[in-house]
């Protein structure tokens, strides 16, 4: 009987801690300064351009190394 009572307490404490945690999360999200539409579009554009540049650089290096390996190995 004591074990059952202890189990109920732990379950209740866990749900209280969980609800307290989520209240804290919501409270912190209200403090976040979200970007407006223009900032979001600008940041997205910058990220896409940088990703494209890095992809081209990796492609050039990969192609160059493939060419060199092909020439070295016959």
C-alpha cells in the first residue's frame, strides 16, 4: 500500500514539474524578438547564397581531386 501511494505522488510531482517547465518555455518565448518578414527574407537569402557558394567550392575541389587522381592512376 505504501508503494502505491509513493507512486501516485511521484506521478503528480512529474506532471507539476512538466507543466511548470512548459509555462517557463512559453514565458521565455514571449521575450524573444522575432524577425519581421523583411528580415526573415533577407536572412534566408543570405543563407541560401552561402550554401550555394560552399556547394560550388566543394564541387570544384572534388572535381580537381578526381582529375588529379585519374591522371596519377592512369
